[in-house]
């Protein structure tokens, strides 16, 4: 195990491109995400508790729960971190690919980098799979039966809903355009198991993806996307989210010199870690909620 | 040009090294000790459960049926379900009011200690208040049922009332 949960939360930066880019999405999910700094602050914010002895007990129980590998919280953090770093790597490749298309002397990059849209679709679908698996690692499968479970999933809020908003905007809408869900669906449904096993992004997280082999795992990734696309399509239309609106909001926080959406997407991918950042916050919140109930 | 690039790279490398070194050295005295102790505690608990000195916790799913789910005007949303733990969120008009949790103290035996000095009973079981947001009962010496306020309007009296809506007798009869 690398870091404890209090270190992970204490070390979340309170400024920088990730924080600014999340602030820029506040208009989509108003008040849900907060720039929380420090483990104690998070305990107070989650529980509303100000009694220091109680905060100490909650923190100690949360640390113990996190440190027990059997509880699954560490695996969830690993998934958020790994799926995030994959995004960064693919982002760099996608940016290089775009340069390759427009600058002739760099055209050799075409040969070693994937098409940007393909890289993006893989990045997106793997983040979706990681989100689903991490959810189960953190929360179990709560409720008696399917209806209660769907109610639990439908109650996404705080940093979790912000993560899905960022996934929608930064990994879908901006890089792939308004019909991003259809584009991703086309790509994902056309995959064969070999596409996945030869993909470095998939390889990094494959040990955590259920399915008992590449074919089953491909099925999991496809089903994962299918399970989220309806929700996400409705999220975009009901809130009237557009790429231009998001970029306009980003410009209030970050100096974006270029309006070309591909470059904005590549820039965000290479410079932000929203998936990891909000993932650590989600794990922290759930641990604290459980800890205060168990002490 | 080459020299500039070289210097730039060296500077970048130094930055990365500096950041990673400082990141590794960050200590938080309030939690570092607990972090170290927790690893021993996890191992000790595992061994105690394997030897039978400590009971194995019940499945969290086995607690679901004891939660109050049909209270008109209120919503109960399943929140977490782990070994020895199940938690629901109580909502009204879309607002979070409270969390209601059942936990098996086999997961955290010292949680039962505070009930030894309990001065009141709720639903026939020893009860305690914790901090400013929590009220709990210990059922059958084994299961802790706790209601946690998540909104200022949800008072201690509300917590006590909702504790009694949990099927405490059913939970006590479990096992």
C-alpha cells in the first residue's frame, strides 16, 4: 500500500488546473463539489461534527477501514488513479496525433499514435468501467434487490456527480462533439477482444475488470457504456450542456488561448486529473460516513 | 538551443524530484500514529476472527430488512452495504435529513464499550449520544444501530424517534 487516506486527502491541491476546471463545471451541478482541503476539514464537512474527540475517533476508524485491503477502498483509489493516468497518457498521444495531422514534418507521429477519436473513446469507456467497479468496491451493492440498488446509484451527488459531469464534458462533449455518445457507441460496439488486449489503457486496469477473459471483459466494458449512455444523454439535454458553454466557463478560470475543441480537450487531458482527484474525495467521504456510524 | 533545452530538462527533473520528495515526507502528527497502529489492529482482528476468539461479522445485506422503509413522506435510499455494515440515507423533499446505519460490532469491538455507561434506554436497548450529531443503541450486545443528523432541523428527538422505527426486536432475534 502506498499512501494512507489522510495523506491522499491532505495532499489534494487546492489550486491548479484540476481545481479550476472543476470550478468551471459548478454551473452544471451547482454547489455539489467543494474544494475541500485537509482530512479534518473533510470529516467536519461530511459529518457536521465539531467535537474534536469525536473527529479523532472518526478519523482513526476511517484510516483503519482504508488500511484493511479486504475492505476494497484501496482498490477503488487505485482504479481512479490508474484510469486517470491512462487518460493523461492517451491525451498526450491524441495531442501528438493532432499535431501530426496539421504539421507535415511531424507527420511520422501518425504511425505511432492512435487516431484521436479512437483513443478518446477507449479512454472514456475505461473510465466508465472503472467508475462502476470502484462504486461496488466502495459501497458494495447496497439495498434489497434491483430497485433499491438503482435508487442508490441514482443518488449520486457531491464529488461523484461532479466526476460524471467532468467525464461528460472533458472526455465526451469537448473532444468528440455533441454526438459523442453515438460516436463512442459505434466505436465500442465494433471492438473485438483483441482490440482490448492490445490496448495499453485496458491492460493497466484489466486485472480489475470482471469477465473471466478478454471476451467477457469486452462485454463488461460495452455493458458499462450502455448502462450510462441513457443517463448521460439525459444529463446533457436536461441541463442544456454544450461544448461552447463549458469552454466559455473554463475561460473564466483558465487561460485557454485556443478555441479549437480538440486542443482544449488535449490540454485538459494532459493537465488535469479530475478522475483521480474526485475519486479520492468520494472514497474519503464514504469512509468517513461509515466510520462515524461504526465508532 | 541545445543548451537551453538541456537546462530546461534539468530544471524540470529537479522540480519533479523536489515535488516527489516533499510529497513523501509529509507527515500529519494527528493521524500518523493511528495509521501505524491500525495495521497491527487489522492483523490482530483477522487472527482473532480466524481463531474464533472474535465472531465473524454478519453480511451487511442481512440488515436491510430491519430498516424503516415505508414511512409516508420520507425516502430511504440504500447507501452502503459492506461486511457487517449497512447504511441508508433518509431524505425528505429531496433534502438529506439523516443517515441510519446498522453495524456489527464484531468489526470494531470497542464500539460496544461506550454503552457500558449508558444511562437511558431506547426501544428497550442501551442508548448513547455521541458528539452533536449521533444517537445510537446497542442491540443484543452485538449490533449497533445509529442515526446521524445531516440537517440542522433533524434534532436529537428526531434521531431517537427514528431509532425506534428500526426493527430493533427483529435485529435482536437475528443469529
